[in-house]
């Protein structure tokens, strides 16, 4: 349920054996694989950004875009859709 994803925060869930961070920024919901694209560290929420535990790379909560630190690629985003107040993974998008 989208009510379990707090505004400006994240909720970690397991998706096919991988940790995924669900985020909400206004009415924008995202699901990011919980792995930094620089060296594979896990991500934590800090000051409204997703930050890598290993080397401090920072990513935008709303889009997964890299803001600062090592690496060049945005976070891996899984396509999702809100339907009937539920967040669903959309295969093939």
C-alpha cells in the first residue's frame, strides 16, 4: 500500500531476493535497487538524499540521478505504477 511509503522517506522491501528502496516525493513513487552504481554499496536515506554507505555517492530521492561523489550512473530504477492505492512493479516497461 502506498500509505506505507512515507513522504520524503523510504521503505525497504525484498523483490526477487534483492533489496529495493521504495521512495515517495509528492505523488512520485519510485523503486530503486538498493545498490550504488559506483561499487555496489547499500544505500541509506540522509538529508533527503540516497547516500552510499561505502563511498558517499549521493543520489536524488525523486529520480535516482547522481548528485555528487564517485560513479556516473543513476540508481537502477524499477518501473512501478500506482493502482487502487497500491504500488505495483510493471514488467516490461
